[in-house]
């Protein structure tokens, strides 16, 4: 009987619209959930009944059913934070997190470092990334991003660079004896100090003394334009030395052109054996600038380092390429997802690169709770890669992607769903009244 069928149609409407209201309620409940992606209920009519004897093949519907719940993966808005490990994806892709057995996928990038030094999400699942070796080279291996027990090994000094001006009006400091290492300050015109490092990362204070000289044995000697330099350390810092006794470890000469530009530089052969077990025979090369040379074509400008102008003796720049060991102090994450460590010795090194995954059909992903998704047959297998590569988006550090729930649309859907539910309820009431009228006919 068609009246009875109408009751079942109304009942299907109640069931389906009730489920739709559950979807709407879940969206609204997660309006403040970081990285949450809203869903929508999609309906379909039930198989229709063909009217017997109808020449037109007329059909009457049998109600409605919930065809499915579709995820909406539109971009959410961003919120800036003060935590560098808070990450958000601008564009396509998902972060990969793992419990050690299974991988999950998420847009919620509220990450932090746990007690073991591993980058994890709020459920303590490890964030996955491409791991780098101790030299900052990408190994291509994907694993947990660990920030524990990281350091940079020491590097010994191989080169010292000094750019300064030596006063052209300087006089000979100790004629005719010249430089005396036992009294270096009194027998030189100017000096500067710099810290250098041995193979163990131990620091050593190296003082470089500059002495104006009239020694004709200086290569390309010219009166008033020739100098000697002497690199000195305390004797206690070298093997077999005596503490408190200045010891010369490197020396050389330099001459200048009449315009004050650097003409030639020499360095005597030699090495140093620092004390404390460091590698013996350490060579340190001194760079005072690019000399012009003595013949055309000139090999340098002579003005980019040490000069001899009439004026104050001053160091314009000095540096050296060694450093001690360093402990990890902070991290930085760029738009490619590269996690860079900042170490106590001032060095930086790439530690890992946050990996992203994408799917042929992201709407086919299965929700696993906790802002997580799982791979399914409908989603296809993940394509894993680096941020800003291919279809994958970029990563914003100190940023969180907010829920993409649109409250105004949800309220509208809630109202229309409620009205539909009321209408189906009323249809059941009216159908009951019609059946009662038929019963009363008897």
C-alpha cells in the first residue's frame, strides 16, 4: 500500500538527515581544531517503484539514503605562533607521522620535541623526514627527525686572513737588531691578536707583530716600503715549549708599492705542534690580501687587504676558518622544510628535511582520529617528496593551519537539515492519520 510506503520514505529521511546533522555537528565541534578538514553529507534517492499499468512507465521514489561523507580539503587560514616547530603547509600535501609501525598523514603541524629529542605531534607520533649526515648532506633516507646528541666536530685553523693599514710614517722599531721575540711589543710597530684552533678544537691566542725593516734580504726590498711579520704564541701552547715564553711559529715579509698598495707577500715554510695531543705539523697560511706582484700583468689590486698609507695603524678585518666543537642551541626551518641546526660555536648545519606526502584521491583517505588520516584503497598509495617540489606545497614555520570549517555555511546547513527532518517527521504523522482514516471506514 502506497501510504505505508510513504511512512518508510519518511523514516529514511529521518535516518539520513539525522546522520547529516551528525556530520554538521562534528564540523562545528572542530571549528577550533588545528588542521581539521570539514566533511559534508551527500544524499541519493532510493530505488524507485514502477507503477503497474502505467503507459508512461511512471515511477515513485522510495526515500533517501546517505551516499557518503566527503572530506573537504580546502586550504585553512593561518595563525602565527612563537614556536619554530609549529608548521603549516601552504598548498598540497600532508605531513607524515609514525608510531614506529604504521604511517599516518596529517595537516595539523603542532609539533614539538619530546624527552628523547624527537620531533613529534601532540600524540607523540614521530614526524618523518629526509635525514642528513654529519656533513649536512641529504642521505635520501626517510626516518624520525631527531634533535638529540647533535654537535659539530671541531675544525683546525688552516688559514688566517688579516686586512690592516700599516702607517707609512713608521720608523724602524729596533735598529739594527730588529724583532726580538722575548720583547715583541717593544721591537715591533704594530700587532693584532686572533684566536686559532687545533685539531681538537682547543683555542690558542696567536699574536701577529709587524716590524718595519731595512733588511735588504727581503724579497723585492725597497727602502721605507718593506716590512716583516711574526706570528707568536705562548710557549706553553706548543709541544716542548715553556709557559710564559713567547715563541715565534710563523713569519714572513711584505713590500708595498709607492701608492701604498700591497706589492709582495712571503711566508716562511714551517708548521706548529700544539700541545694537548693535537695533530702535529699544523700548517696555517696567512692571507694579507692580493698583491700586485712585481711585473705585469698584475695578479691583484693590492688594495683589498693590507696597505701602507700614511695614517693610523688599524685592523680593518680579520678572520680564521677553524672552530671548536659546538652543541645544538636552536633550530630553524625554511619553506622547503629543511631543519637547520644552530650550534654554540656559531656554525649551522642541515639536520633533516620534513617530508610531505600527496595522494591521487585525498578524499579517499580514512580518518583515524586525532587529526590523522590513513591510506586506503580509494586514496591510492602516497607520493612522498620534498616541499616546493612538483605538486607539493611549501612549509611555513612558526605557523599553524586552522580548521577550514565555515561556520556560516554550517549554520545554513543545520537549518535546512532541521527543516527537512521536521518535514519528514510531519509526513509520518500525516501518513499515520491517513491510515487511521482508512481503518475508521470499516
